[in-house]
């Protein structure tokens, strides 16, 4: 398959050897599971259980609210110990509404859960509805509700589904192991999604440092002419959705647009696997694969983890720390976020837990910019990171936006190649956060103005009604006929 070159990118040491040869293991249940009601982009789910209730595995714990939301389900059978606040799997460490579940050890599925004998006989809307009901979101880390993407066929002319098996972040190997060990299920899930999207071809894209996954998927797809496996060059951030599509098709996604604008939808292998389980078995999303790795981990592993499991439980299963980590990260080292602690639970978007040593982090103090333009050459979006950072440092957010801030994917390539060790991507993340805060404030101001105008109109209507009632009483006391209302005059006309 012909591939097309993209600009920029870097070649970090992948360090995948730490966990790539470790087969998937089932993590034993923790004493308590903390299941957040917000594990996805969009509105948080609303509790569907009460404290003290006994639940079965797969039973609904939280109901999705609105079109951009997702339900959450019990990762195992047990007793609901409480519904309250618990630290989020987020760099802020802020608490979110969480359901705490005490497993009973039976791991018993909810009665009546069953799959569909032939998913391809279903209407696309029915497939999307079942995916939504299963609580499936983007498993590559974006956590966008998958059913929404499956319904893009209603708005766009689609022709290709891409399964993004690049997994270009260093250390992470859970997608690699999934494609090697559950090849048929991943392919089946991809074919079900292609049927729902109404597309005619599937491309399974895998970086060339995963030859076993490439061979497994190629063999499984041998009898499917509509499925192709593409070997990708090892260049970060090849897993970026828009750059992946450009590499495969030669077409560039419009700025701030969707790949659906050019007829392509992208999903993760773990999402395809979850769709297979939801349609074939009737299972909602209650667990996921997580790579636990890094130089500070005693025994790196790829684990199948029930959602809500505390990070500390994963670390303990992997033998704990061989040395105190300098940095604890959720996801990959390039785009992942620092974890606020090991109490936080694994959520739907958690594809990795990394404990990195000081040598791996190689943190150094920032020095003045030497204007080498390495960051410009590395930027896969063709931006000018050094100028954007200068505007961000000066507080000129509008200038940063004019230079393309909203096109930045936050991949960190610019920071990686900077010889002065300037944390460029941190400036951009700060600026994006400030712009989002401005947007929320503007929206709040507009909503406040609308409510004030509505209140003013209501008060004026009440006062007008009082004036008309008073005038009617005066006329009645004076023996005059009541004044005609506008409705009376229209009726006579």
C-alpha cells in the first residue's frame, strides 16, 4: 500500500521491549473499586443505584445524560458502598462523583445479558444504539462516545474505516498485545463498525515496530478483500488521527475539521474489541487493557483491569517500585498526564501507567531560546512553536491563536527536540486552557444576559397585565364597557 509523507515528527526511543513480550494477564480484583461517573468527553452519567444495593457484573451504575455522554456499568458483582466524591484520574487531582463498589468475589454477570447471533443483520442505528448502551468510548485516550462517531454516516459521505494500531507513544504495548492475542475479535469488531458506518473498506494501520501484530492481522484479513493492513513508518506522532489519515490517503483534514470531512472515520483496536464484545456477547465496557511500565516498575506487564481499580493495585501486582519514580504518568510519556497519586482509579481512557526514573525523565532547567528552529522542523502541524510560546508567555493569547494555537495537537514533539529544554507544549496547554476559560466566561455572560432579558420581559408582562386589570376595574366602576383587548379586535376583524 502506498504511503504519503507528512511533515515533522520525531523519533523517541520507544522502550517497548519492557512490556511487549508480556502476554495479557487478568488483574485480580481489588478490595474496593471506585467507578467515576465521568469517564468520557461530555456530560457525566447520573447514578442509577443506591448505597447498599447489591449489583451484578455489567449492571447499570450510571445513566448517560444527553447525546454526548456514556453510561457506566459495574465492573464486577458486589455491594455499592457509597456514592460520593473521589480523586479523579486527572492531573488536577480534583474529586469527581464516584460510585464505590465492594466486590463479592463471585464476578457474576447480570442475568439476561446476551449478544446478537448476526450483528450484520442489524440496522446501523441499532448497532450504534447497542454501542451507546454498552458505554463504549474511544479507548485510545480521547474517550469520545463511540456511538456518536458511528452515526457520522448521517452527515458525511464516508468510504473508509481506519483502525489506528500505530500506538506510537513509547512504552505502551497494550494495543500491540491485543492485536496479537485477540486478532479475530478486533477484526470482527472493525467489520461490525464498518457495517454500521456503511463504508466499503477497512485499513488496519500498524507501526513497523510491531511485526507480530502486523502478521497476525494480515493473516486474519487474508480472506477479506475489503480489509488491508498497512505498515507505518516509526515516527511520532504517527498515531495522531489526522496525520495517520494523511499518511494513508495523501489527503489533509481541513483545519479544525474532522477526518469525516474527507470520508474517513478512525477508531482504536481496543474500541473495535469492545464493539465485538458488546454485539457478540452483550457485554458492556467494564474493563480495559493497561500497560504498566517504566524503569521504576519491578515487573512491567500488560493487564486486563476492571474499571475503577486503584492504580496502586496495578503497581503492587507488578511487584511495586524497584526505585522511587521521579514521575508517574497516565498514558504515554509524550502526551500523557502526571498522576496526582496512586489512589486514583483506572478509567476507560487509561491505556498506560508509567513510573519513570530520573534517568528516563532527564529533566533539565530551561535555558534561553537559541533560535535554532528545531521545534519548527519537528512540528507535524507546520506551526511556529517558538513564536507561539513567546506570545503565550507575554499573555497575548489572541496572538497565539492567530499563529495556529487551536491547530496544535499537543504532541510535545517541539519540546522533545528543544536543545534549551523549554517546555513549549506546557505554554500551549496553558494558553488552550485560558482560551477555554474565556469561552466559558463568554458563554456564561451571554446566558446571563439572556436570562435577564427573559426576566425583564416577564416582569413587564406582569406589570402590563396589572395595568390592564386596573383599567378594567376603573371602567367597570364608572359603568363603561370594558376596553377591547388586542385579541378581541383581531376576532372582530
